[in-house]
């Protein structure tokens, strides 16, 4: 997928016009359809898989381990693997940090769920594998051409995986402040508890958005900025010619950090990178506020449906 | 969200399903998913079945399974002809009953039960496995977990126990339906009876139309039920003990708490050792403390048995104490307890105990003894019970006179021979009959509300004091395997039997070719009189250059005992031969021990020879090891050898060789003593048996002749030479023996006694210093004092132990007592398994044959060593107990002797006296000595003042020489014949 200068120019023109036309015909606040499933890795505490129609795919596995407490920030470890690329590439560690920090910052009350006793916590290992549509075209372990920004897709995956994560049930005393006990657990997998308990009365609370989303993992949305226009979930073509990228987090019914600019063009050609206005950010936040609740509701449907693979059409 | 477990058919007859569970180990929690395969061709093993023989498939060895279940099983009115399906609780509690020949034939053991039993108790599992293997009892294991028809998956929120119970019930149901459907129509109806002691499970079974009964009810309904009822163990369900809540022991901590505590160092784990003088005091050695922790009182001991693996917690400092100076015997403490009901309710500790504890506490807080205060602890968990079969007898007090003839089942106490163990409550119909008999009991449980552990009768050994019952009792008490060798073991012996000969052709196979022919050497053996298992022989010859060629020839047992044979397994299990006064329990079958391996005179025998070249000062110039063939010229007894050496008229080469050996051995001994070898003493006695009646005649202290030490010195030399060689060849797994230096704390009390009473001391700086200081401790007034001190010093020593060389660093190999850097046992392979291993390793080291894997693997070697250490210890105890019994019998015949004795221990309410002539020690209680109230115990000076029977004031202290009258009395509590000592 390599565009000639005129093709790129054409794309830029159509996206930057007052009534922009996206190459795949989406509205500017419309996401691409995904196919998602959860709990497909039998050995993980929680897992998810998301596929896009262009063939890219993200697989998340979440495993837990009992650890002695040190600091809360140590309780989540995230490992990101992209295709067969080397893991010491700058942008991979950048992305890892964005994902991990958004989890840590928005996990606040959830650390309580990981707490076993006064001394012991569950530590979560989030393993992310992203297979891009262009992985076959790569020649070396450092060749990053045509790599689309996967942050949004990965955050959806983590959202699903965390919501499907089950933790073993502690049966020993949870207060071991004075007398230390080695944690012991119920050996029955069906007695495990969900990290994010599913609300039985979801139907009733459906209208009350804040309450419903009160305990959900954070989501990240990637926007591409072309002049004054913003496009949610940009495709690889749109990313190639964006002035700039913007990532906005959303959690528990409101926009949260990170709100950061991004370089969406991994090919390295910097001719289109231009930066953005402050107005872009405000508009971006507005757009996310309109869209995010629907996305999280859609993802919750997948979780409720359990193991079945669900094809989410471009309803967003 | 329930976890729906998918099933997937792989092929016809094979289905796969998934098991998902949480593995919680060492505080972790891992999700484990495993695939589980189900098949449809698992047979029912019933001879009555017409279908299963058709579908059954051969195993990997192309063997078809054996259909063991009879087509006409036992008939009972209530159940008809029936098979029994066992529940786990039945196997765990009533394995003895299952092994009974008169009941429980045609039994189905579901795999679920087998696995549960394995997880709960490995010894019982092996016994159950043995039952299933032997055909006579017709036990069949049905692999219900792998059968498509009987596999059940765990339901939501179902505990694993409930799931297993359901699986077993499903198994019963399957068998009943299967038999109804596929039974050969010529055969009578066969029912399936589920025997289970869990009422809930039985009710559920009954609900599903399965015939289910408790063990007691089932046995009662059998035609021969009456006779069997006594063997039914005590259990929660069924006619259990109707006793009130007698007491309340503290509950054990949860496993989580125990593991957490051990991990963070607030709880300690170890094996408890209960004092034989005071059943309410135990000690536990924990690496974290220099001195052992003391555990005092019934509540703190918290239902532990001597030898249990326990977890303890320290008590607050205010409760720390000095070790008790009092003798406390259970019989005196609880003499009035009635087995049928408990004592006064709601009482945790009896007042007597409380007073005793109070006294202890006061003493601990008193200033002058504060230096001796030791930390105390309480038991908060038991990780491994040491429960085995125990020998004892029914306490007469606990069986009411009027009920002795009645046949009703009733509770009574069994007093065990081991005084450090509590009495056990059993329920029997035959209490009257069993009075006055040595009986074997098993312990079932010790509920926290019961003052005594609960058990059941296993078998009777015969009348108390009969030789046969007492011998069997002491073998059982020391877990010595005394059953005859099994057929499989005997099959490993040479087919020629006693006619086996060393081959005449020496160019036969490669192994014969590797042997050296030493038949021209003038070899002889020197052993105790009447010795038939001769495992060593010697020769010496002067070389032309004036040096000496000395050979030690050891019976070549490993030529017959090959690794990985049943014979080898049996030897490894027994570990050692056990020598009792009137009996020998062999490690290897008699054919080998007393004939084929035994280095008998005048015949050719295979041997393993160590040949040294020694100079005139007995320094080793050269050492060689050979597999060989020898012909012993003569088998001497120590006395005869001594006579021959002393007889100047004997000038033949054999005698000259023996003189040279004696000469060299004296030099070797001097070298050893110079290096710091210890000369310790134990009051060893020998009982002379009247050969006609097998009644013990008299007791004498073992005499040592120069020829004893001749043999001993060369055996030590051989052992050391072999140890060096095998350590060179196998630095990680060489079978060695070490003797650790005793920690100074062991000698503290003895040294304090010496300082106070005799103004002497023992130095512990090195074994040399210890040996020298022992030599210095001589009391001119009392020639026996030095020997007494050596006896007491021996008791402060560490026990020597076998170990694979990889377990310690070279510096720790040291044998303290022998003052040798490295040591092993090589010279008695007929009666010690260590020597067998050493032989194999040496044979491999000299390239004679390759070494079996089990002797090259560190873990396997550690297991072997652990076992032979235990067996070795038990054999020693059994031997001593046997002597004690016979000494008691001798006393019976010559009563009221007055003998010399020495006080070796002083308690506040009694003394312990050792009588060297008989090698016995006995306790004299204060009440017997004189007026108990006037007694004053001075623990600083180890002395006790009291007014004797005549009202005269008397003070006696440790090391003092006393005259005692020895009476042989039957201890009313243990029915052990004991020497009762009375001060004269």
C-alpha cells in the first residue's frame, strides 16, 4: 500500500474540505467495524481477540499472579508485541507507556479488587499481540512502514479482556496484618470472581450512564487531524496523510487523560506532519464525549454474550 | 457465568473434555486447564458380565486385564449376592478390615477413591494397591474417571468432595445397571452395595436407588458379621463414642496461617520428642534456636504424638521455664479416668496438671535459676502424624468387673508400651477376653473434644510376658519387618540352592575372568562363637622386603543381590538385620546369609578383597581392591583365635599371619587413638540362654578380647580405604557414614554435674581433647566412675548417620568418634544394606561392572540413606528392648539380689539408678525412698535430701554409688517386666 504523491494529495484534499469525504465513506465520528470475542485462551484469566476487516488483529491475554505488595504501580505489567518487530523500538515503548499509564491512572478503585490481604495482591500481566495487516510486507525487524496506529484497537481489546478476567477466590483470612497467612484459594474455577462484576440489573440502570460505566476499564480513541477536520479511528490511508494524531482517553463516563498528540505516520515521511490547533483538541474531546458511551456499551454487549464471536458493524 | 465444559468426540470410543481448576500452592493461584480423555471400552471386571469380555482391549504389553470379580459373590440376607463399592472414608479408616481374609471379597474400588486415598495417606494407598494386585481378595479398580459412562464434571459451586461423592455414586449406579443388563442369565442376580460412612452421601445414594449402608451396618448384616465387628474402627458415624465433651483442646491453625507463619519465621516446624520421664513435656529442635524448645502441658502439646511433625508457636516470655525435674507418668495423673464417660465437664486441664504447671512457672521466675530458663512453645498444627500400629494392653481399671463377661461393645483404654504416648480409647466386645493380652491397636483420630485419642483393635499377639508375644510386640514397636521373605524375593536366589558352587572354570564369563584367585592365601575368619553369617575374613603375609601384605575379604553379596530385583528391594527396605537375644531377623534370605555368601571355612567363596601393603609400623604403602575367590582355612571364635595366638607351640604360617595381624592392629589402634578416636562405653550385656529350654540363664557384661579389636581395626581400615575410593569415583553419590561433633549444649548438664560433684570437666574442643579429658576423669575411690562417665558421655553424642557424599561438604564428612576424615560401611554386606551399596559403588569404581542408576542419583541415594538410618536406629532399639525383656526374665528367677548401682539422674521426686552388672537403669520414686513431704531438691547440686523409711535424714546426689536391691516386678501400667530398684 504505497500511494503516489497525487493520490496522497487527492486524499488530503478530500479530507480537508469543509464537508470531508473519508476514503471508505465513513462519517468523521464513525469507527470501523470489528469482530470481537472473549475468553478464547483457556489458560488465561481473561482474554480477548479483535479483528478488523483489513485483516489486522489484536490478541490480549491477562494473567494474574499473587505477589507481596510493593507499590500500586507494580501491580500492572503490560507487554506489547507488534508483528515480529523488535521490542526496543521507541514507538513501541511509547505506546506501551500510554496504554499502561492509562490503565494505572484509571484503575484507582480497581486496585481494591486486586487486594487479597494486607500483604498480598494480585498482579496483572497484560500481554498484547498486535498483528497488522501489513505484517507480511515487512522485510526486517525494524521495518515499520505501513504500520497503522493500533492504540484504539488495543484499548478495546484490553477493555474486553479485563471485563472477562476472573480471579481465584481467596478462602484464607484476608486480614493478615498481625498474623501472616499464606493465601489459599478455592480450587474450583467456577467459584472465581470477575474483576469487573457484571451488573445483574443492567437493564434497569441502562439509562443511568454514569452508574453503568462507573466501573469500566479505560478506552483510548485515536483521532486524525487534517486541517480543521477530525476523523475518529483513522484507517491506514488517513493516518498516512494526517497533519497530526490525537489520542484521547475515556473512562467511567468522562474524558480522561491521556490527551496527547501522536505521530500517526510510521513510514517516516514527514512531509504531511504539521501539528494542530488548540481548537482541534476541544473538538476532539467533544466528539469522543458523543461517541465513547456507545462504544463502551457495544463492548459490554460482547462481554455479556460471552464466548461467541460478535461482529460489531460500524454502528458507532 | 458458569463454565460450561465442552465435550468433543475425537474418534469412536474416545471423547475429550476439559478440566479447569485453580492450583493454589505456596500462596500462588494458577489457573490450570487440562484435557481429559474418556473412553467407552473400560470393562467391569466381572466374570458374570457377557459384554465386557467382548469390548476389552489389551494394554501396552498386549496383556488383557483379568476379570477378578466372582460370578457368585458373598451372600447376605439383606443384600443378596453382592459386590461392594467402597467409599474413601472406609478405606482410610478400615484398611485392616479390608485386608481381613473373611470379609470384603469382590470389591470394586472406584478410581476416584483410589486417588483420594493416595492424596490422604500414601501408606494406606500402597496397602490398597497391594490388595488390588493380589487375586485372592478379588479387588478391582474401576477407572470411572476415564469411562464415558461414569465421568461426571463438577457442577457450579460444587465442592470437589461433593463432586467426588457424586462420581462414586454414579459408579455404583452404573455397575448395578450394567450387571442387570449384561449379566450372564445363568448367573444369579448380583447387587451392588455401597459402603460409606458419610450419612449425607448414603442418603443421596439411597435417593438414587443405590443400596448403601454404613460399615458397621454392613458388617453386622454379613453372615459372619459378629466376629468381624471388633475390627470395625471407631468413626463419627455409626455407634460412636457417646462420651461427653471431656475437654477442649485448642483448635489447630489453618494451613494458610501455618504456612504464612513458617514462611515469616514466627512459627517453627519440627519433629516433637516427648520425654520418656514426663509425658507432659516434649521438646522440639528448631534450627532458629540453639536449645530445643520446650512444650509443657497437655494443652500446649495439643494432641501430638511422640515423633509427629508439628508446627509450634512461642509462648510469651513470662511463660518460659527451665526443663522439668519431675517424673510424671500418665497412669498416676489420670488413674481415675473412666473410659466410658469423661471427667468433670468443661475442664480443660485437670487441677493436678494445673498445680504442676504453676509450680513450674514459679520456679522459672525465681532468680537463681533464671540462667537456665528456656523458651517454651505450644503446638498449633500437626503436619504429619507418626501414627502406626501400637502395641499395648487393655487397662484393667477401664473395664468394669461386672461387664467383663458381657458381650456388649464397650469403651476401654489401651495403655501403650511406649510410655511417652497417651492411652488410646478403643471400643470392643471382647474387653474381658483381651485382658492380660498384648494387643495391637491402630489410632483413628483425636478429636479436639476428647482427652484421649480414639482407635480400634487390630489383633492380639498372645498372653503378656509370653516370649512369642513379647518378641512380636517389640518388633512391631520398632517397625521391624519380620514377615518371611515373599515368593518373589526367594525366586531371585540361585536355583541350585545350597548346592551352588563357585565355578571351577575361571575363564567362563567376563566377570569370572576379572576375579583374582586368592585361594592360595592363608585366610581365616574370626567371629563371635556360633556365628553363621561370616562376612569377613583376613590374611597377612610378610613380603620379601619386610613389609606386610594384609587382606580383608568381605562376602561378595552383590554377586547374588543384583539391583532392581525384588530381592534387592526387600534388602533395601529392611536395611539391616536385627539381632534379638533369641532371634535374628535377617536382611537377606538365610540361603545367602548363612551359606552362599558366608565365608565358611574349607570351601571356595566369592569375596570382595581389600589388599594393603603395610610397613612394620602399620602405615599404608599401597591399597588395592579386587573381586576375588578365596578359601578360608579356618573359622575361629574370638577365644579360640586368642588361644591359638597365645600358644607358643603353634608356628605354622596361618598362626604367624594372625600374630602379625594382631601386632599391626595394636599399632593401628594406637594411631587412631593418637588422632583423637574416642573410647566410649555402653553398658552392653549378653544374656546366656539355656539351650535346652531357651530360658535365659544369666547375664554377663560383654568381655572384649584382643582378637575382638584385631578384627575391628582391620574392618575400620577397610571401611576408610573403601570410603576414600568410592568418594573419588562418585563425589556426589558415594555412600558414606558420618558422625557429627556433639554440640556443646549436649554436654552442658553433664559438665555442670561434673563440676559441682567431682570438680572435673570434659573438654569439647576436639575429639582428641574430649578423649583426653575423659581419660583424666578418674576417681581413685571409685574405679567404675570413669566407665560410668563414658556411658553418660555416649548419651550426649550425636548419632552417626549414612549420607550420600553430595549432601555435605568434605569437612562435614568427619567421623567424630573414630577421628576419621571419611568413613563408610563396607564390611558387613550380609546384614547391612549400606555395605551392599558400597560394594556396588566400589565394584564400579574398579571397573568390574557398571553402577546402577539408583546409586548414581543423588535423590535416590538420599531416600536410601534416610531409610537405612531409620532402620538402623530401630534395629538398635529393638535389640536393646529384647535384652531388657530377657534381663527382666532373669531377674524373675534370682530376686532380691543386692547390687551396686550409680545415680545418673536426680529429679525432684525421684532418682534414676544404673546397675552396671545388668546394664539396666531404673527409676526410684521419692515415695519409695522415704517421706515425700520432707524431701528437698537441690537442683544446683543435683542432690535430693529426704528422710528415709526409718526417719533418718539422707542426702543423695548424682554420680553417687548406692546399693540397690533388684526386684523383678510387672509394671502394672505397661505390663512390662521391669527391674524395680530399692535403695538399701
